[in-house]
C-alpha cells in the first residue's frame, strides 16, 4: 500500500497500470491492464469503479481470465468438472485430485451484465424455452450452446432437490441438449425429531443424522465419478488435505471479512468484497492462485486498517447485504450513496464456514452441504443473518432480489420481518436485474433514503 | 427563510417557509417538463415574488423528488422519503405511517414516536400502482383524473383487476370493456388493486394514525380504497401534493440551524 485507497475507473486503472509497469511492478501470468477485457466485449467494466490497489487488480484479472485459464488447464491435460448448483462442496473433492479442475458454469449469470446483454446468451435461453421468468443464470444455457465462455466440461455435476426450482429446470434443459449431468440429491434441511439423532452443522444449524448419511451417500456417487474421470482414487487422507486447503481459503476470507466489515473506515469496497467472497465456492478454477489472490488482498486490507485509511467516512451507514447482485454496478452505488458494506449473506454463507475436520472427510462434506442456507427454510436463513448483523454491528439490511429466482419470491419478506423484529433495523428490498441503467435513479433513491434513515435513527 | 423544491415526475413544487419554521410564506407548482432546472428556477422566482421576498432572503434550499439532482440552485438534496415524512409529520404531528403515492412511485414510511423514519418500502421499478397508472386508466376510459373518484363511487361491484402492470392492465381493461363491464366498476377495481398493492408493502406493520399524501391523494376515492384494504382509517394529508416540498424546506431550516 503506497497511496490512499481510491475507487477509480477502468481507464484510470489502465493509466495507472502503465505507470506501474514503468516502475517494474510484476504481475502474474494472467495479469495485464483491465482495458483488454473490454476489447473482449466486457463493456460493463467501463462503468464500474475499482479499488486502486495492486491486490484488487490481481483479483479482477483473476476473475476475468477464468476462461483462458480453463482452456490452458485442458491443454495441459487436466480434466474439467462443471459443478452446477454447488456452492462449495464438490469442488473441494475435485481439487483434492491432482488432475481435475472444477469450475462453476452458473457463474455465467454475470455475462449478460458484464457484456451489457450483447453476448446473446439470454436470447439463446429464450429460444430454448427458458425465458425471463427464470433467474439470469439461464445465461449458462447460452454459454453451453455457444461454447465461447467456458470449455465444455468433461463431467457435469448438479445438486438437485432442495435447490432453486428454476435452476433445476435450466439444468434439465441442458441435460436435454446432450450434456449429461450427474445429479446428486440434497434434501430440504429440517430440524431433527425428538427421537432422531441430531447433528450440529456449521452455521448453528442442526439436522437429523439420517439426512447427513443420505447426503454423504449422494456425495460418494459424485466422488466415484470424479475418481473415474481423474483415473485415480481419492483416499481419506488426500480428501482431508483438500479440506484443509479449502479451509485455508475460508480462513483467509474470514479474516478479510472481519477487517472489512469492522474497521472504522471501510478498507475495501463492496464490489471487490463480493468478488473475493465468490472465490470461496469454486476457487475461480484455480485453488492455489485463489490463496495467493486472497493473501494479497488481506495484506492490503491489513495495511490500510493499520494506517487508518479506507473508503467512506467513519460515520458511513453500515449496511448488511443479502443475496448477490446480477448487476455489479449496484455495489458501487452503495458507497456513492454514503453507505459501506458491513456484513453479507450471498447465498453461500456455509462456503465461508470451516468444513469440520473432526469427523471423517466425506461426512464433513455432507455436513457442510446440508448447512447451505438455500436448502433450509428462509426463516433459518434469517436467523443466521440476524446473528451476522449483530456480529458486525450493521445498521440496515438490504435484501437484493434476483429477478426470476424462485427463492427470491418470498424470502425477502420473511427475512425482512425477522430482522425487523429481532434487530429493529430498517430493511430495504430491491430488485437487481443484469442491467440496472434504466432504473438506477430509483435504485439510488432507495439506497440514499436508507442511508438517511440510518442517520436519522442515530440522531434520535 | 428556507425553501424546499420537490422535483417530482409529474410536477415541480416549491414551498417557502419563514424563519420560525411554522409559517408558509408562499408556495407554487408547475407541471414537470424537459428543461426541469429552468422550470424549477422560474417557479422559484414566482414563489419568491408571491411571497414578496428576494432570493438573498432565502438562507438554504433543499431539493427532493425524482429530479432533485438536476436542480442546481439547491444547496443540497434529500430523498423524498425523508422529506414527505418530515412534511406530513409537521402537518399531522401524531402520524405513525405515511403512504405517499406520486406520479411514478408509491412509498410507505413507518415513523417512530419522534417522527423519524424507522423503515420504508417502495414500489418496484415500474409504474404499477402509481399516479401514472391511474392516468393511463383514465385516458383509456375517456375520463379525467378528477372524474375517477365520483365514477368509482357509483360502483356496486368493483371489477377484479389482476394486473398492476400498466401495459397488461390496458389489455385487461380493453377486455373488461369489451365484456360490457361498466366504467365505474373498472375504476373502482383499479383503485382497489392499487390499495391492495400498498397493503402488500405495508405488511403487518402499518401503525395508525395513517396519513395519505402525494398527488394521488387528491384523487377522490383512493383514500376509501386504502381504508377498506387496510381495515383502518386513513387521513388525507393537508395539501398532499406539497408535503415533499414542505419537508424539504423544514429540513433546510434544520440543516441551517445545525451549522
């Protein structure tokens, strides 16, 4: 950290990059100026504002080069596993095997945003009968059809059952297009009956032992498929090592989140924090590099906190954010409107929890899979959100709806009601489509009004 | 003295208040247009003239409303949510819930005992359940906005309007008219549907007294529809179209006093 942190445009980053190059600053193999991604069609990047640190540059380049890195991995003889509707379980197994690379085809949901709907992916989904009544993750279908945003994986897995209805429909359509899927079932997590043996899960949830055993048996099927693909077996020791490594990623994120959400001045903007958190679920196709990226970010944040620098003023409204946004620009709006990020629940809170290391590894993975906030009730999720809101001292909550996502239809009201009741905080529900340009004035008004409400409540 | 400018989607409103914060010196409104800043400027000058005061007498100006960021003469901006709450609270001191339906959006603000906004909800991005929606309906039925209330009062059996989307509702109304449904039933049905949408926003948290403000509060019949839907009394704010500008002026005074 040599300068005070700033949020800068892509063009400003490119100028800065040039200056850094002349000073001999080294970049990873996937590094380079951000502007080159615009040439690939990622025009939305021109409208975002980015953290000015080298650590953030590395994070963005890591994210935006995933396709190239996947193709390079295949060229190097690695096998690719597409882990759909899986927020941090199967990738842990895949990365425990030497020659597998797991990635997250669902990540294509950001392509319509990043390419400002010029990718044509949504139109392809439309033509396949998966129209805008479905979540924007339907863009994934178009990506499979064109084969231009990620290589077609050697194995596709998808969890099904207590997951999004619309994702299941999208994945079924994909299966029908000739992309065979290994389905694994995840049941709706329920509280144990009196006579049932209960298992404590990460996130303070509990489930009947029978459910854990069932999920474990499902994951065993996936493990066998991964072993077949890799041509090697995955022993308990190797898997335990993979879990330890995944937990290291989670530990780095826990440190990063704690500092970012509790420092007097926010040391890292909401947008970069969102991207960083996303690394937890599939490591952006490279687990080792994820660790390096997060270590650099953490180092930068540590330096900023120690130096007492950061974004926003010390009295910025402390906002807890629920659900990821389809339009990345909206995260910039938060700081524009006088807020700062102070806690998040982006649908994969369990992927930030340490995977238990005191039980056999497959059982541990079953436990973490069942701790997924999406497979329980919205009320369960709200309880976890309330705990996090209190932990980070948030003053308001934003529940961001994803248009078409079946889970968003009712959860906002339930989460809102419980947060209001338990914490007495204002809760704002917003809907964020892949491009918010047409509605940005009203969106900003809501965010500004939320910040004003927080400020007024302080002065009571 | 202090000024508030509410640059709404359908009209610009200006309120000028005295130093004591109680006396309204002058106020005015004009239809919104393309050159919003000039319209606001002219209206402001007119209001100053009506009040017999000079620009230099005005210590602070706060702009609010949809177009608040395009009013260069304002010293600062505050959202309409905060301004309506302050304006209504000034006029109805015991208010606990404010319903504001304007030209482009609808909002519900819950206040605490001190009159501060505790929480709020706002309609989604489209014109569903707003003044613009009523305008479209009135146009389609060959009525003016002022006709809607008396027309709705004639209804004995309000039509069920299932769509709150302006585009879909147009189609639905065409269908109802083609099916021989009386205009009064359609208007009453539309008002009921808008009220139901507000109730959905309110959830179980609409505490009385409830005050209805914004331009749509001037359309008779709407408060009755809201009362029926909420199951409790709803009072119309005095000068409902001006409460945002009034709140902005009051906040201008508070800000000035706090410096």
